[in-house]
């Protein structure tokens, strides 16, 4: 539907005779279907007539701006699938010697080795998982996320729902989200950060919320929801989600930084490494019929991520870039949370894992696995 030569003709044809698009061999794919959102109801009607699976695939880079015109939800007939950027295993940047699926079924012995250096890790963060960036020369690969970001700022943010938005304000918001990636920062705190760094004081929280909603419609931001286990302790569990982009390279593009900058700022590199790990863990978890969460209580104790499968099994994961003291701290946190989970009301964790940017996968004496992200797969 994005063919510029035939766009108007196709839209008119879809309005006049939507069944024309539904004829032919199946599955039939309609790309950028959000341009003709009314086709949804026609597809729902056609599915009811055919009563068969795998008839249509609707792909799009944004949610429809006129989704309120869709009459039927599609429940029981249409299912959603989030197509993410590529994981390190998919881009052949992970050896895949450690399988999350295997950790759930037989978490006893693991081994793995990767030759990726810190410089390699930082390049992968900035390159991102964009298919067009894979196997390209470094300068071409790094340009992909920057080109994507430029289009987002200058065009997509206003096209997504036909609302004109300030490019300067989009830039300011993206920088704020990038500086606070992996945190539970509130809308009011984002507003204050934007005012302090880029924006005039006239900015309102409602405006920030509307801009973030546009980013959600474009599949740019994706929160990580909180996990709510049964605990033996009386600690109150915080339920605010943590904020992430769908790919860490969006943050590096917004901040206009590259691999060398990350080498010179390991604190920032740690946050962005976590963001890359969260991206991959989401992909791996969903491929196993699971979901990814984070944990945080009212005393500040937190665990970076939890993979929870639909059969009730779960694994606890901390993310630490490379420092051995931080890895030890991560293992300690995992053991602490594991010890306060009420196993009379839910299962014990299937595994405890510290995900790292180091070179070797192994099992510690305390039972915690240490796994390089570049050795992991689903």
C-alpha cells in the first residue's frame, strides 16, 4: 500500500471493492494495511465465510490512525504478532551454545565461549538488530539506526495519526527517554528533564503523554511490566513498568553516540547493554510462549528481568556488563529473591542467570549461571 505510483488508485479500489484484495492464493499478505484500515472488517467477514486458518497476513509499521472506524475487534479470528528487530542469535552474533529452552528443561550443565570483545558488544548496541544493517560495513551498518531516527523525527511522528508535532520536542523527548532507559521514570519527571535540558517551561505532562502515545503507535517504545510473585516477606511490590525502546540503537541515535563514546562512558554503556539484553530476552521468551517482566519492591530491591512461561515455570535474570563485583552482586540478588518466593503457592525458579558481556558461560558454585549474551539463544 506504500507504492507511490498506485497509492491513490489502490485506496479507491479498496474502498469500492475490498474483496478484490482478498482473492487469490493464500496466505495473502497486505503490507502497510493501516493505510486502508477498513479492510480489517472485510477480512473478518471473509474469514467467517471460509472458516479456515492462515488466510491473511496484515503487516504494518504503525497502528491505523483511524482504528476507531474498525467495527469488529477480530477476536477469535485474528491474532497479533510483534515483529521485532533481530536478536543477536538471529543476526549470527551469538553462538547459541546456551539455550533458554534447555535451561527450563535441564538446568544442570552449561558451557559456551564467545570471542566478542567489549568493543564488539558496543558496536552491536549501536548497530541494532535492523535486518538491512546485518553483514554491512561498520559505517553503513551504524547509519541504519540514525536514518531510522531521522525519519521518525522529521516525518513519522506527524504521519502516524495526522497530528502535527514539533520536531524539536520529539528530539527532546527521545533524548530524555534515552537518558532514562531502563528506569521507571514518570511522565512528570520526563517533563522536568525535557525542560531542564531542551524545552521551554510551557511543556505540559499531557503533551508528553500524547507524544509517547505516538511513539507506541509507531512501535518505538515498549514498556517492561512488573512481575508480581507470591513472597513470604511483607515487602510491597512496585508495579510501575520500566521504559525501553524496541531496539537499543534508537537510544544511541537519539543521543548521537557511537561505540567509541560507549567505551569512554561505561555507565551509559551498562544501561544500553541492559536494553539490548532486554530486546533479545523478549524475543526468546515469546518464542517459548512466555513473557518478560522486571521485579522491584518498595525498598529498592530489584531484578532486571524474569522470563515467565505460560506453564508457570520461570527464570530469574540479572544483567551485568562485565565487572566481576557486579556479577557477584547480581548472583546475590538472584539468590535473595529466590529465597523469599513462597514456593507453597508457586514453583521454584527453574534457573538463576547473570547475563553478561563477558566471554565464558559457566555454572557458579552457588548454582547461578553466568552467560554471555553472545552465547545465548531461545
